C-alpha cells in the first residue's frame, strides 16, 4: 500500500471524521492482519494502525471516529452500523465500511471489475486500489 500515517493517540484526534470516506478493518481472528484498521479520507490520506497495539482508549477511539462505536462484527456480518454508512464483506473477518456518498461508485466498481464471489478474496486484495480509483 501507499504511504500511510500511523495512528497513535496524538494523530487520532487530528483525523477529520467528516472527511473519512472508507474504513477497512479486520476482526481479531481475521485472515490477513488481525485487528488491522485503515481509514481513508476524501483526499486519499491514509491512516493505519493495528488495534491490538494502540496507546489510546476505546472511548477516545469512538469519540474520534463515532461510526466505529456503532456496530458489532462477527462471522462476516456487521450489525448495528449507524446510518450514513454501508458495509461490504471482504471475507474471513475483514470488512470495508464506506460512507453512503461513495457506495454507488463502490457498487458499480464491484459489478464491473470483480467476479461473482468477490467477498472471498477479491475485495480484500483490491479494496484500496478500488477506493483510490473511485475517488
């Protein structure tokens, strides 16, 4: 992936939440990198951390990124996601969450570029390039 800004306690509060357009995250037991968290802004600024190695509290995280406190995920499902966002199953405990303003473009990209079983590998491997292309 391109350069990213490593999220720590100081950086967390500098993320402009209203500019976040996509979040990619992995559950604790996910394939790939468990506990990975990526946030992409509308100018393609890329923030990353592993949630297993953070120096901030859950409360601080949810205050900075309210959508993250709105849902639960387990077994390729997200439940309770707040309005204004849509989730995509990237397979094996990985998820892409996209602000509604961009979901039509994501849906179109998936339909035109991915195979029918995109939820089991293809989205996981290509989510970042897809976001860069549609923005």
